[in-house]
C-alpha cells in the first residue's frame, strides 16, 4: 500500500487517481496485516486497488467524473466496493473516468484527461487510456495499484483494457450488483475487474460478484470458484469466429492480431468454427438509442436539490431556472448531447420509431448469440477494438459518431447481457498494446476466463 501511494504521487501526470484516500488506505492495510497475522486472510487481503469514481464510497467523494456531483459525499457504500473491502482489498482512492461513463477516451471528465502510460515508439504524444474506465486502465497499466474496478455499458472495461495492455472482464448482466453505482443505462451497466492478468481477474471477480437483494436485477446464483477454472485446458472447445466482425476497412494489424489469436486457440486444441451473427451491424445504432434513452431518465435526478452542485441563482429565479442553470453548468457537452438524444427518442411522437424499434433490434441481436450457443459454440473470438490507443485530442474535434465507432466490437455483448473479456495479445507496429475479445455464454465466466487464460 505504501509503495502504491508513493507511485500514485510520482505519477500525477497520468491523472489516474482523482481522489486519494491515503489515511483510510493505511488503516485498512494495517487491519489486513492483523488479519493475516491471525491466519484469517480472505482472497484479496491487503491488496491495494483503485475504485472507479462511478462507485459510491461512503464519506469519500464520488463524482462520476461530473461537475454536477461536486461536493457529494455518499452516506453509503456500493455493494461491489463493500464486497471488495470485505475480501480485504485496500482502496487507495477514486479513479478518473468519462463523465457519467459516457465516452471512449476519458476526455469528457471534469478532472481532465487521464493519460495512457504507453507511448508510440519514441514519440511523446500523450495517448488516451480509452474510456470510460480510463483512470482504472491507466492506474493498473502504470503500476499505481494491483487492480481496479471498472464499469461497462458498451465497452468501457474492455476498450480501455485493450488500449493499455491489461485484462478487463464485463460479467453477465446481473452477476455483480449495481447498487450504489451511479446509473448510466441501467439495462446495460455492469461492474467488473481490470487487472494485469486473467488470474487476477478471476480472483477479483469472485470477490465482486454475488446476489444482492438491494439490486432486483442481480442474479440469485452461486458464484463459482473462477480461479479454480483456470486449467488452461481448452481442448475440444468450439470457438466461433463471426464473419460480421470482419469490418470493411479494418486495419491490417487488427486482422493479423485476430488470425494470430485464432492460431493460438487452434494450437491449444480448440476447434475453430466460422459463425454468423447477422444483426451485428444494427448493434451500434440500437445502443446509441437505448443507452441515451435510459441515461436521460437516470440523469433526471440531478436537479440541483438532492446532490452536489447547484447554480447561483438570481433574484426572481424560480425552480425552473434552478434546474436549467444547474444542469447547463453541471453537465458537460457529451452528457447534454445524450440527454437530448434520449429525451427525443422517448418523446411521444418518436417512441415507436426509435426506442421500441431499438428494443426489437436488441432482441434480434440476443437471438443471434443464442442461436450460435445452441449450435454448441463455447466462446466467440473477435478483436476488442478497431485500433490501438489514439492520441489525446486526436478525435475530440471529429464528429461524435467517429468516437462512437470505437464501441463497434463491444456493444453487442451489453445488448445481449453476455460476459465478455479483453485480453492483451499483441503489439502494433509502434509498440502499442492490442487486445482480443472473447464472448461467453450467459453465466459462463468460469469457462470464459479459462479460454482467455489460454490466450495470455
Ligand atoms: N463508449 C460507450 C459510450 O460512450 C460506452 C461507455 C461505457 O461502456 N460506459 O456510451
């Protein structure tokens, strides 16, 4: 814990930790030492970790990367961060992220950009660690902590993991409780671990997962011993390669990464099967209707009364002016864009044309996966991202849709509620990490981690 706190101070330029809790960390580390001395050390006893700013942590600033939550000190702890504390993990502080987890580059954060510890060759251009869990990825890759929590609504664990050479798993929807995690799009959000290795991910997921009566969508299922599942044996497993993920204009190095991954799995004894997920091309548009719709509803609670920031009002301002001024000041441009899109697609005249249609598309995407799993496919192998990490600022002036394209390989998994993992499997020409994604059956995290371990 001391070494990590020192590393965090030395690596201020990464802007990964945005609220540090050194006293609390030293207290928890001492308690962990005492447990170890007593011989009752739980799975993560004494391991220093970072918590994404989206998780409510009791008495510790929890701003979701937004100005509107400035000054908000939760009176309760999220179930996931509580479970990690119960497992002995030591929280070092809160991690940078895109505002309300909306973004793919950590550039929408009120705290400013988080920076990727990796560089292109000898260049000094700072690169994005990805988003929205950018601070988590930068902190793990930069050795500021042993592991971190992330959340993934459309790829926010897997894309930053791929950009930083770390491992990130988005569990099956319902595997981890969402209680106490600031909501973005409730039917898509899931928490998961971001770690250096698949083994670490298995251990940490075991500590985070489990039924929680406080989240009605949390599944009442036993949590398997994920670490025990890492046999490394994938002989005879059927790995599906979906042809729709071979996107037009896909960079050669991503193609090569993918075929190298296929070869690795074949060498390990897996059977490679070409499959089709025909509705893949509709996933991104459906996601960018459903996610903003749910976000516009979830974000209605930030009214200047209940949490955090309230705008200064003038004589004669009423409640409407208070809402308007507070929300105009408190939300950044990307969040405002999503609230407007969401409100539009949910409005009376457009609900059927957009929101209901997107929900139907979502069902078709889910069925695509069910069909291939029914045919005996154990896991699906795809690239995690369409490129390696890009430069900070390189995409900010572009059309927002260009940024949304980062999620092209990841959003299908959230729409279908499936588990997905990003594993670092190679470097590009400039020495930047690249990752592959494995998609598993519902509740099949143990098998998925086992297959991912074979790719390491
Ligand atoms: N990049 C996607 C978005 O902006 C996904 C974000 C996430 O998974 N939280 O919505």
